[in-house]
C-alpha cells in the first residue's frame, strides 16, 4: 500500500511551517510521527495535497521545567516520555501511560502532540491531558494562544486547532503533594486502542479526598472528564462503596461506539471497571489506603 | 510526479536514491536498493517485519517516508553479519530455533539488535515488552525469547573479553 501523491515540505522552523499551512489551507496536513496519518493515507481516508513534515523542527522536541511548570514539546516521542526522569519524578502517570501506547518501534516515531491533535477518541493522551488539567500552546499566523485541554477536544477527529495552527507545547503542573495518579487501560493486545481506559488524579488531605480528576478514553465521541464521578469523591474519606458510586457516575456518561472490541454495554461496563481500578491505584500512589 | 534525491548511510555505505515523496522507506530499501531482507508484512505498522534501525532507533519502515531518511544512518538485517560471520543474535536464533518460516526473523533480529543495546541484561518480562512490536505466527515466541537471552549472554561475554 502506497499513499496517494502529495507534495512534501520539511520546514526547519515553526514560522516556516505556519507559512506553508497558511498558503495551502485545507489542502495541507501536518506530518508528525505519521503513525495515524500515513496508514490513513494508504487507505485513502486522507488525501492531503501537501504534507508539512515537522520532524526537522528541533524546538518542538524535549521536556523541560519552566516557571514551575512542566513543558513538553509537541514533537516529543512516546519513548522520550517514558525515559524522562523529570516526568518520572514530577508527572509519573504520563510515562506509565506512554508504556501502554502502541509498541516500542511505534513509540519511537509517535509523538504526544500528534496523539493529541489527531482528535481520535481512541488515543490515550487526550484523557491524560484532561485529568492533568494540561494547557496547550497553539501557534498560528497571528501568534500564539493558550487553550485548556478541557476546551480543545470538540468531537471525533475535531479539535480547536485551526488549519493554519500548530500545537507546539503542552504545559502541565507538577504533581502536587499527597497526590497520586493512575491510568488504567484495557486492550486486547499490544498496539491496540483501548477497549476502555480511565485516568484518575487524586489529592488527599489526611484520609480525605481533597480533589479528584477522572477522565475516560474511547468511551464517547471524545475523551471526557467524568465530573459527576469526581464530585462523589471530593470531601469524603474514600471507601469501596464510594468508588463504586463514582464508577456508576462515570458509566452514565459513556456512549462508546460499537466495534470489534465490544458492544456499548460491555465497553461501558469496562469503563466502570477501569474507573474503579484507576481510583484505587491513584489513592495508593497518593500514600492512602 | 517530481522525484527528490535522498542521501543516507545504509549499512555503512553512503547511498543516493531518487524517490517520489509518497514512497515508503521499506519500498525503496527493497525495490531500489535491492535489499530484500526487510520484509513487508502488514503494511500498517503492526507486525514489525519491516523493522530497521534509523539513527540508533528501531522503526517500522512501512510507516516512514523514504524522504524522511535524508541524512540518516540506516541499518537493515543485511548489515548484521560482518566479515562472513553471523552476528551473535543470528547465531542465537539458529541455535535456539528462534524461527520457523523465517518471515518475521529480519524484523525480530533488527529489533533484538537495538533492544539489547538499550537493555543489555534484560529479564524475560523486559524481553517480552521490548519485542512486543514484532509478531510471529509460527513459534509461539518461546524460542525467540530464548534466542534473545542467549544472544544477550554471548554479547555480554564478548564485551567482557574486550574489556580485559
């Protein structure tokens, strides 16, 4: 299988890339890791006339700490997330989750920015970004703007990213004290998308849950926060009964598409189970029982 | 469609090829450069039969454009054996029966080659996750795991004797 013909561009800077996107508009697509786009092009689900390869833009790669925030370049590979000591120390859910994405070879090419920008509800980073309250920097012809992850995912393959914009950076607060996080993913095999997955970030004050963030993968048109599930936990000493109630609230917002991974009922049920597991693991990682 | 000249280092030799932008690295390796060791299995980046080494990383060459190899250092299974001698990994796959039909073997070898540099003393569990991007439909993986373990021991013994 060979993709349809296109004109290839490999700009060396964000400014040059945006100039190309401005010039070609909807006829252009950004090529990041290529592990979603190239297969889609082979199958003619995507036929861009211009491909703007941003792999040569070094400023988009790397993980650093700046003004008390973790800043991840959009072209940082999944492999680089896994091996980052900064993330292991200050945002451990991200490297742990990246290990569950695809396989070693794909993780060497696949990028966090591509995973987010693609808008696929099966991708894992959107729910992680929602649970971590991440902020994205989008750069376009009129400069940069910041957007919260909560405002970014608008629908399946539909995000707040304009055709002439590039996601350049992801900003995340370092994990607060007494906080634990966990991503729980059910998949049929290595490399598969989640049948259902849940991210949970929980901060304890003593035994009481001070704050909770829960987000779901592949259980609706986009990744989504399960706010009602969070509300069940906040201000409470979390026990098994509350975890069960929170999972029930999470299941109420699930509208998964039926496919070979299962029907809606099964996937919703698994969404509940992943939520329960994520909450339990997050509490444990926060130092609670 | 206009063709682009792409230059890269392949198994230690500089090569120049003229490619269409839409050509994938695996096709250029096999059809233009006549190195048919790397196999085309699924063409959807699942099976790993097309795994090659690009700039010191394992990648699936069915999901990388040949134009993206501009200036890169590429190694394929043809670059493993040196001076008429099998690489310790190749020898280990022979000794441990790490292949049956052999279709997945070039990808297994190239992933194993890089994996053992990333992790020279892997546990069985680490081998299983490190090799998880390569599918084999014959062996049941047991002997592939053994092959990697045997190769790791051989490579570590070599490193040890060099250090002495």
